[in-house]
C-alpha cells in the first residue's frame, strides 16, 4: 500500500472491470465518474505519487484537534445509538465492522465534497490496480455512479471490445440477475471472475429498442500506458492511457524511437486519460516543456507548492498538437493546461473534464481501508483553475457515436491537418 499521507491530485474515479482480488497499491472499482458522452474512455483518479515523493508534511498551524474530554462528550450520542442498534435492531447479531465502516463513510460524506470519501479495504486495493500493469477481467473502463454500471470505453483489443461493448452501454443484469438499484461497485463484483470464465451482461444501449445480452470471456488484461506509431506524412503519434509509475519511462522510450525517424511533427493523445501519479504528470509535461512552472497547489491556509519542468525533455522543440476530450482529467489537464498556457501546442478535441482539486489519501490502521480528503486546489502556469470548467480546446472537434461506430477519428484527422498546414 502507498505510504500514509500521500499528496494526491484527484482526477475522475472510475472502475476497471477486473476479475480476481489482487493486492495492489490503490483503487479501480467502486469509485466515482461523471456520466460521460459516447466515445470517451476515462478511468482513474490521479493516484498517489511513488513512495518517497510528494509526501505531505505535518498538519498546518491552523489544524485543530479536539481534546479527549470534548471528544467523549461530542460522541456520547453516537455511542448511545451504537448501543441501541446492538440492543434493539431486529436482525441480530449486527456486524460491527460494517457499522464502523458505515460511520466513517457517513463522516466524510457529511462534508459535502464529492471527492472526499471513504474506501473500504477492497475499494482501496482496487483503486491502485490500474497502475499495477495487469489484471484479469473483461477490459473496460466503467462509470459506477450512473443509474446503472455504465461502460465508459472498452480497452483496446480487450474482451470487452471484441464482444462489441460500446461507450454508454448500461449493464442492467449480470448472468441473468437484475442489478437495478444495486450500487455500481457491487455490480462490478458480480462481473468479476477468473481468466477463461464467461460472463453474460444484459446491455441497455441508446437507440436500441430492447435490451440484449453480450457474452464476454474474461482474460488477463495488460493495462496500457503508452502507445506510439508513425502516421502518414511524417507525423509521429503517441497516446497516453494513464500516468503510472512507468509512464515517463515508457514515454521517453517511445519518443526516442519516434524521433529517431525524424518526424516533422508529433501528436500527443490524452483523450480518455483520467489521471495517475502526480510525479508522472510533471515528468510527462517536462518532455514537452523545457522550463517553467507546470502547476501550483494552493491550500486553505494560504500555503502554496509549485512544480516546475525538470529541463530534461526530449520533445521540447518539435511541432506538437494535443488531443483532449471530456475524459481527459487531472494529470491530463495538468499536462494539457501547461502546454496551452505556454502556447507550446494547440489543444484539439473537446472540453476536458475539469478536475482541479488535490486529495490526501491516508491508509487506516488494521486493514481499515483508507480515507481521501480534499486538501488543496491546483492551478495552471497562467494561474487558471480548471475546476468544473475544464480546458477549452483551441480547435473544437466533436467525436460522435456515429464516428465511433464507423471507426472514424475526426479529432485525429484535424490534428494531422493542423500540423501539415503549419508546416507549409
């Protein structure tokens, strides 16, 4: 598990449909995602930086802790309620662990901040799986906060993609069992299973008159980090699926291979990338920005922390275009925002998600899960907050459901066009 007290830039929470219970360093299922439009592929929040990096210092001078006597008085009604439940609730015995976790969840939910909350041990473990590199499942990013567990996007070349699942598909039953009204994180657990096993998902799809079944064979899934290739007209292309511990290393390898082919321009694709490690975001931005501020964090007590480019980038001179959409969040917005502020490249696509807050994740003792608490906001080099507003692309291009079905990519086409025009 990550060290206690890790600084986190929260992106959008999502769930990976995984199969086996894995011990990992963070969370993929049972977390929050907005309901996204078709064609988007977003996944996880910006998770803690690597061990030893970005660890929070001691609480600020303004932090207050109630004396023990005051706590005893304050919590007297709670313990009265606890005793009433144990003495009078009809279904006995009650599960004290469930009650304890519910109390913590209620405590954090009462703050009214959608990005502050409690993760039970399984959710906490699942939260880190996307950055572990591989797992067993069907390979899809999902929204657990919609009315039904909703496919955000199948992963490339995954069982979910081969089975024909689409962004926006709602899972209304699993193996014939209706999941209406069931919490998304619980639905995910029903989808879980070992590689080679089958699961039947009943799908509700916009535009279809009736629900239909899709059978998916679970597999071991390699979580992608970087994809790269040369396009026509001498343009290099690199896509980041996450900001994991290995992303900067994988990106530098990809950039080295691409630049060796002397491309005339480069496209950085951040679509559907919901975040990852803070340190990875700074390292990735540094590949394209030679120097200067990448982001600034601001705390409620007035403190600030600034992160700057490391001056070691491989692609700081090549002409660049950046693809973004509503699934580009957090770490992706840090990178894209810095690139836009320095006028390093045009942003092409759709307005990004708009996640500009910082969370602190703290593991609780005794396999108690973890809490995440919003502690700061982050700002771009030009002192912009993207919270709720997102980044507006310089060249807006929509990707429709028809485009997705026809495997067209007008956003990529527009990026190629813009780079070719700028070279003439």
